[in-house]
C-alpha cells in the first residue's frame, strides 16, 4: 500500500464530517471506546491537556505545545482539520506523523474498520492516542474536534481542561443557543480536573463554573489571572506584553500568530503555563518567549490571519480559517485596521451553515469572488453569489478557489488587499499556504 492509497482509503471509505457533514457525526462514544479497547486503551497512558471551544482552540493548543516543546518536553499535538496533508493532524515536537506510520496504521486497523465501521475522526483519534503512547511522549495537547461532551477525544483524563471562546456553530448538533453550546463544550470537564476558560460572556462563564463546581474541578477564569496587550503591530510578528494580575510580573514577547483575537487565547495560554509550573513542570520565561514566537514552526498551524507570500502577485494577501459569526466579528475588525485602497474578498462556505448574520456583517464596499472548496459539503459558488447579493455583497462566482484567487490578483493593484476566507477548506486550497 502506498501513502496515497492509505490516505484515499481514510478519506473515501470512512465518513468524514468535514467533507460530508452530518452523516459522519456519531452521537455517542461507543465506537471510539470499542476501537480504543481493541488496541489496548492507549488513551489511558500518558499526560494530556484537553482544549475545547468554538474559536481559538487550535491556536491555544498550538501555543501551549510550542512552549512545552521549547521547555524540552517531548510534546505531542493533535489538531483538526488538516489543511494540506493528513499527517498534519498528529505531531511530536512539531514533526508530523510519517507517511510510513500512516500506512502501517491503516493496514493494522482494516479488520476493526470492517467490524466497527468507525467514522474518519473516530479512527484518526484512536490512531493519535496509540501513536503518542507508543512514542512515550511526555505530554500531549489534544484539541477537541466538535463540541466536547460527545467528541471522540473526550475519553481522556487530562491534567488540565481549557475552554476557549464560545460561538454559534454546528447548531444542528450542539444546540441553537450559546447556552446550549456552552454546556456541550463544558462536557470535557472531569472530576477534580482543573479547568481554565477564556470565555468573556459572564452568563456563559457561569455555566462552565457551575459544571466545574459540580465536579469539584478547580475553576480558573483567565481574565482574572493575566492581562495581555499589543505593544507594536510589527511584521511579521507583533509584540505583546502579558501581566500576571496576582504578582504584577510582566513579560514582553513576540507572537508568531499576530492578530487582536489572539489576546483572548493568550490569556488562557499564560494561565495554563502558570498552572503547569505549579504542578511540577519547569517552563522558563525564555521558553515562553521562544514558544510563542516559534509557534508556527513548532506546531505547523496555518490560516490564522496568515499573510501569504510568494504568490506571484504584488498585491498583499491574507487568509483566515475563521468561518462562523464570532470569528467574522474579529475578522471584519481586523480588516478595518488594514491599509488598502480596495478590498478583494475571496469567499467560500459550506452548505449547512446559517449565513444571514455573517453576510450582514461582511463589508459592503469589497469586491467579492464567490467560490467553493473541492469538497461535497461546499455551497455552490453560484448559489452563494445569489444569496450574498441580497445582503448587498457584489461580485462574480468562480468554480474553484484557485481561479477566484488568480482573477482577484489580476484585478487588484499593489495598493489593494486580497482576503481569502469563509471556509477552512477554501483556505487549504491556497497554493502557497
């Protein structure tokens, strides 16, 4: 079996939520537990940090794993979805799982796949836990896929749980209100396991605290522990300052992920690092500074207010994978801070997302290039154009992301700005990501 055949097997034989939507969603952990039982329950070995949330969980997990790596710990990171290669999903000290390992796992799992018919994410999660256990990592940072309570990753007993921002997304599975979604996300809280949250909304934070209290889980609101501010919006890495609100100690640092929306995530990161140090880890200020600056190299994270270079065009291009209303509230503010004469907006989305609030928020004076990612779940670009026009968003439709970007580059001057977003999978198709 070649790697291409192994990857094709995973994508084509197993139902994958990102590609097909609801038909891949499993409403309990039975399959995950059965799958893990068949390979010796690797999720019961090792130390974990568990990160849930609607937005910010990937950045938060990547920051923490990068800092731990700089501190000398053999650190695993499990994230989803991948953008370019399946191997991105599981890394040890920043290095993706090898293609040879993926082949070995697919061949190993084939008999149990035939028996249990797991989803793509169930199998991938079992693969990650087994890989991390076999490699005897010091600690693994695990990002929740969707929700929390019923997510495949919610079978671990972590050292620490983290809940980032809450927003409206995947309502058909998690609930129609922020309160219902918060309860699902908070489902990762375990008995006596400390939980950190960066949730700003008081009523949502109280839901998390009440659930933590019911499980005797120490609760930490990161806003009460750290403040973070931008010192300089320099390129490529912004300069920040963080202050410990208990000791008044300050640290200045550069962040490889530079956007105002990272402030909320960074508060949780610093609170988590302080907790880890009090729990016996040895993480220095230098480790923190190196970890935050080198987060992209150490974690492989992409598509977070990423400035795309080497595009063959003189027009600046920014991409962001944010795709729900909460993310777009940040994205539109960030766009307002950029300097340009004309905004060229390459926009795609999926066919099961509520769009009205997002489309209402998008800038009316941009030129839009409506397109679609190469996945079954993509919303047809012509239909997207038709819907968007009702909200005053004007432009043309294009069959592929690559075509939309090339036309935008042809139309734009070096004083303009191209933004690509709306869909993780559209961002993934950017050639030079």
